[in-house]
C-alpha cells in the first residue's frame, strides 16, 4: 500500500491530471481498501473504472470518485477487452448513470467507435464517452491502421456533435500517441500499461513527464 501511495503522489507531481483505478469484483487487481486510501489522499481527479453491477455501483457511491467509467468485464480476461454494449444493456446502464449523477459523479462509457453505441450513450445521458483505441493500437503496424484511425476520428466527431465529452484509451503508448493526439475533440486520454512499463526502467516520474509532453505535443 505504501508503494501505491508513493506512485500516486509522484505521478501527480510529474503532471498526471488524474488517477484511474479499476477495482474488479474478484479484487485480483487493486483492492477496495487501496481505492479508499487513494480517495482520501488524491490531489487531482479520481476516475474509477467499474463493471455495470449493483455491487460496484454501491462501492462507487461509497467512495465517490470524481468520475466513473463503466467497462465490460470478464473474469477470464487479463485487462478490459472490447467496448461496452450500451445499446443492448441500455436500461441498466442508464440507471447507473442516473444514480451516479444524483451523487455528483460524472459517468463515462467505454465504447467502441460505433455509431449505435455512441447514440445509445448520449440517450443514456452519460456526460462522457471513452473511445476504445485497442483495435487501432493492435493494427498500428498492419494494413488496417488507417481504417481504425478513421473510425476513431468519425466516432469522436459524432460524440462531440451529440454533446458528449470525448475521452480515449486502451493500448496507447509512446509511439502511437503522436497519431492518437490528432483525433479531434479529445478531452482526456487514459494511459496506464505503457506508462507503468516504462517506469520500470526510467522511474514513474520520468515516464509520466515524457507521456505528458507527448500528449501536449512537446
């Protein structure tokens, strides 16, 4: 826990604009007590990724992060894979959005850059969407890269036109960030794995500072 608190503090000092945590129901990653301690000590924004379950909603209402990001969740996956199907789970997700809003918590929906899912997110009255950049990241060195980038550009434009604040995340690294940052209307990028991986060699301070500079075009 002490190391976790130190990483949070150094990340914020290095210029991170927020900290994202993803407590899973099986708690195989970050523990709920860790999330509570971060909430008590954080100096920036706390964003909590969560599954669309009653248990995780209750935890969010207890901890009161600044924002939640609803993601699909499977016990078999190592990390979140694929976007949330808002259209097929509309009533449940809309109910979570309403409950979070009543508690003063903003809600983002982690979705693929798909027109149906963007429309459903707007209709659910989420304030934000987070476009899933994983397919683009996987195609970065392949022939499908331009098409995946175009999907993100179109999705961001559609989300913005629908009145949604547009974030993006998943698979963003120190190479593809230079192209990702050209996607229009982006408000926030959520980047975790590549920053932590780089910190093994250069330290969390340098890893965060370098990524922040790349995001703003330095």
